[in-house]
């Protein structure tokens, strides 16, 4: 069944938790969709997980569109949210609406996500008024890592806690239907969730949100040298993949792959003809 804004809001109202993971390509999207994950985020974290950058800042609109389209083709049931990359919405409200429109028209995603609280409410309002659902993203917003001095917990201390709560209320007033709370202290995230009507999705923000999001590569343990403190590695898929590649490499090199049964065409011309063909050349 297709997850929609209505089914997600109904889940929140019933107190059912909402699952979300990041995903960036068709084959993974098919697996995620078949696992009945409610929502997929085509995150600009793809700059790090898929492109090897140290942050999300270099990611372009064109790149988001290529990855986003692939995900949408593989996910008929999940509600697909696509990130607006750095500098695609900050410059002006007009540019924000135009880029949000491009992301939806050219990928088929269901909603856009953009980072920031009170500072981006005009953009959120205008995008929602143009008919595009918006997921906000507050707390630790990776596109502002240079301002925070790194990927750091936000909302610690009374002044910051008030600011994060005010950001949540501001994006809700502007029309956001969902808000990611990233690396916010758990009790503050739970308080925000109790004070808003929009869906809250936590990442490193405790169990008090309406749902949770994790980067797929983190939950599958696919980045050997990177494990944020809040991540649970649900399977060691990276190790499993490495083992499969090692077995393949060994089988190619010792000649045990492919067997006769593993050829595309099992038999065609007879031995006599092939002998003759070989002799001719
Ligand atoms: O880009 C991303 O993957 C995100 C999540 C970490 C929430 O914004």
C-alpha cells in the first residue's frame, strides 16, 4: 500500500511509529520498499555515502535529481522525500520554489526536505503554497556544519533548547507536515513532539519522536571506519559484502567460476565445427 501524507498522519494519530531510511538508488529502493519501510529520504548525505565527500555541501540539484529518480522507480509504496541541496533554497524564496518544483517534477518524489528553522519559514510557506509538502530539518543541520564548527549536538543548555523548540513551532506554522530532529537531546525532542501537530522524525534524538530515520549505510554497517554514537548496526552487511567479493575473486582466480551450468548459452555449434573454425583461422 502506498504511504501518503494522510496515512502517515493517521499513523501519528494512532501512536504508531514511522520508519524512515535514506536511500539513493533503484536496487536498494526495491529492497527498502519490500521491507515496508514507510518513508524513504533521498538525503543529500549521498554526497558522503555515495560520492565520498567529507560533507554534504558540494551536492548539486542535478545530482539529487539523478539519484532521486532512481529511488522513486524502485519504491512504489514508500513515501519518498528528497533533500534540497545546499544553496538551492537559501538565496531567495523564488529560487526555493523553483528548485522544489524541479525536484518534484523531475524525480516523482512526494515531498522535499530543507534544513533550518525560523530562518527558512518564508521558503517553507511558499513551497507549501505551491502545492509541495515540506519536511523541515532542525537541530544539527549538516549543511550548516561550518557554522556549528562540526557535526555537533544542538539544543544543549536552556537558550539553545528554547531556540530549537521555537524553530519547531516556526516551521510548523509555515506549513511543514514533518520535521527531522537531528542530534537534539532526547527529552527536548520528546517535548517538541508533544507540542507540535506535525510528524517528528528523530535521528540521534531518542525514542520520543513519532518516527526514526537512519542513513542506510550506517544501519547496514557499510562504512567500515564510520559509526556515529547513536547508530545501531542492524546487520554487518558491509562485512558480508566484502566476504562475497573475496569469494568471487578467489573463484575467478582458481577457475572454479564459472562452471558449465553458469554460462549464458549452454551448447550451440558442435565440436567438429568449432575444430574446423579454429583450423581456418
Ligand atoms: O541527508 C540526510 O541523510 C539527512 C538525514 C541524516 C536526516 O538529512
